[in-house]
C-alpha cells in the first residue's frame, strides 16, 4: 500500500531532551515536507526537500533540523525541544510536478513538550 | 507577505443544508490552489484548481477558482454528518512553495 509512515504517533517529552520523528514513504517521491498544525494557524511548513541531499527552510524552521540521506526517509530532529514546539506534526510527500494529485500525508505525530 | 485566508473559521449546519466555504489568497507567482479534507487524522486531497472559471466536481462537492479576484469556493450540497471535518485550502506558488489557510471546521448535525 502506498503510504507515508510517521513514528511515533504520540510523544511526551521534557524540555531540552533531543528527539527524532521519523518519516518514510514507499512511493519513490522526490518531494517531502514537514508541517506543524496548531489551532487557528492551520498547517505551517517547517522544512521541505526536493530530493536527496536537497533541503530548504519553510515558514517556521527555528528549532528544527532535517536530513535527506535517502529518498524514502526524511526525519525531523528537535535538538532541544521547548514547550512552544508542542504541536501536531505531519510529514507529506509528492512526486516532482505531482501537486495535481496533492500531497500524501502521514498519520501525524502529536508531540507534547513539558 | 504571502497569505491564504479561509472563512468562516467554523460553521455548524444541519443535514441537507448546502454550504459554501471560502478561500482567498495573496501570493507571488500563483500556480494552483488545492482543497483538502481533514477528519480525525491526516488531510486527504480533494481538488486542485489551476484555471479560472472551470468547476471541479466530485459527487456533492464542487469547487471553482477566480484568479482575477484571488479566491476559491468549495460548495457542499445536501450535507451529511460524514462531511463533518476541517476543510483546508492550500496555495502552490513560486517554484514549490505551498501555504495553507487556517481551515474551516464544518459540523453537520443530524
């Protein structure tokens, strides 16, 4: 089944403790992206990647890192999480030029930083 | 500043009603506008619109784009409780920039 898999689905952590949210897609998509969703603010892009080893900042990149060493994986790293990073996170992918079909989204990761 | 604004933010209707959701945008180098439906989990793709005046239709849902006035509407006729969701509008612009609106939360009561 074609899908984007995110892990974990839920995570509660403490301020300052490094964490990684994994994202993997099995559709050979070139384009991958991370979003956070907060009430009243919609989905805001954190980082995106056009292809392997090509990443760029979105609208809200502060406090996040990403890497794209392989086409299928696009992990999101929070080096020192803070409570304002408590949010619902989505990974999404599409093929280059494939926006006509929209993104395929992962199931989301609900992160709470205390 | 690039922006996408959806209205209303929240809407409560009864089954059988028709609803119209709005999305206006201001971006540089507009390419296309997309609608998504988000129920409990991840958003799912509904439509992509690129040209003005051409209606996209899927069952009871339809959408149209006005590139002169910079907005799109999403219509849902004969609403059902299963239409309850957050409806998200997103605009693709420049090379591969995508910006989402805040969403409209639709509640359909039996």
